[in-house]
């Protein structure tokens, strides 16, 4: 088995570890989202992205105290992504449960169409809100620069000058 680099280094303090790890997690998350929401997505990719969204959101929530209000806005974005992915997943899972039920084809088709609509809505929102030029970089830079520098209402927290 390949020796994987330690995710958390004991020789670094919390904020140094956050500056080292969270930007990488953000890049990974954005890449996963782009892949999952591409026109070639499959339900397995969507489901994996849903799980990745939960993990990333919960990781950020663990370190709320190390960041300012701008982290809350980022978490809210992840909650929105998670909500739409969860609704799509519910439709797919329900459709699969109905597979053996005679006469359920129409309902299953409706559920699949609803799931696809949720993913399309998310894909549009993703491109408009999380993929504009520089947005990923702003997430990465925020997570790198502001660990341990919680300043309520400061420009660092996203307040307008």
C-alpha cells in the first residue's frame, strides 16, 4: 500500500493544519462538483458528490470558531447544494424501491424526471454561484489566509469596505 501523507500533522498547531489542509479539500470538492454536474453525469457520480458535500460541509462546521462570518456564507452555499442533491437522491432511491411494483413505470419515470430537474437546477446554480471566474480561488485563499483570524465584520470576513 502506498504511504499516504498524514492529513493532520501533530507538529503543527490547529490553524497551521487548517491552512495546510482545507484549501486542498476545497479544490478537491470543486473538482468533484464539476465532474458530477457535467452533462455526462451518472447517478453514482451525483451520489458521491452528495457525500463529498456532506463531508466538506461538516468539516468546515467543525472549525467555525477558527474563521469569521464569511465561513458561514460558504457553509450556507454547501447546505443549498446538499439540499438539492438530497432531493434528487430521494427521488432516485424511491424510484428504485418501486422497481418491482407492477404498474409503477409512470411514477418511476416522473421521479427520475424530477431528480434530473433537481440536478439541472443545481448545475445552473453551481455555475452561477460557485463557478464564476475566481470563486474557487477565493474559497481556497480564504481558507488558507484566515484560519485563526476571526474578525467580525472585517473585510477579511467578506464585509464590504
